């Protein structure tokens, strides 16, 4: 049922992405799924239907099962995690647009890996001061998903924090430096 409702929508994506998003959302709900997702066009005009567990391990299992069983849809590609944005500046612009804030001053601190595994990433941007703590953390998490890829964040990051100002004693880096530090050279 979901495939029958969604596959024919592909030709209208460029003209009306919001109506396609709404139709996909209705089709998912009609099929009994309550999952977060994104829609975007890839460089070859394929529509990417990106299911995102939003960092939640239980939702990730559902997403993985759904994506593993997804049939081929002409003009569509189904992903189970948010991919990295094409560039660090695209990531900041995209998340800034979504959150309606300017993230141009974003800086990042990274802990050394812990003995239990994973790193702590902290994001600092003046605009994060406009949010309650959980909202600021959500913006930071979304930013990291687009900068580094959601799969990487879920696997390698144990903690994400967000603030409007830097903490004394920490060395911060730009978004570009963070991507160059954590992503392989062929991904940058």
C-alpha cells in the first residue's frame, strides 16, 4: 500500500516538495509507521527518502528492518540514516534554515575517546542561547547528523551538548575542522 501511494509521486517532487512530503507522511501513517523522515533530491534528481531514527537505538532497529525490506522504486532511493551534507557549509545552512537561526559562528569541541568508547561533542553558537537546553541539544544533534552523517554520530558519539558560549579551557574548532578531523579524506 505504501509503495502504491508513494512511487507515482516522484515526477511532482521538484514542483511541490511539500505536497510530496505530506503524501509520504500520510502513506507512512496509513501503513502504521510513526517514523521521522526527510525528503530531498539527490544530484541526479533521484528523490532520497531518508528514514531517521533521530539517534534512538530502538527506532534504528525499526528503520533498519523497514529499509532492508524496501522495494526498488523508480526515481527514489531509500536510506536508513541521514547522510552527510555535500559540504560543511551546506550542513550549517540547512540546519540554520530548519531551526530558523544563524549558525555561521558554530564551533565544536571534541573529547578524546573514552575508555567505554565514543566521544563527547559540544557545539557552541550564539543562536543556541535562544533555545531551552533540550532544544539547543536537538539543533546540535541535527547539525552533527548533517555534518558527519547520522550513522557515524550514532556509532561514534556518546554525548552531545550545546551552548551559546565557549567553556573555558577547551579548544574549539570550526565545522570544517571537525569534518576534516572525523571524516576520511575522500569524504571531505
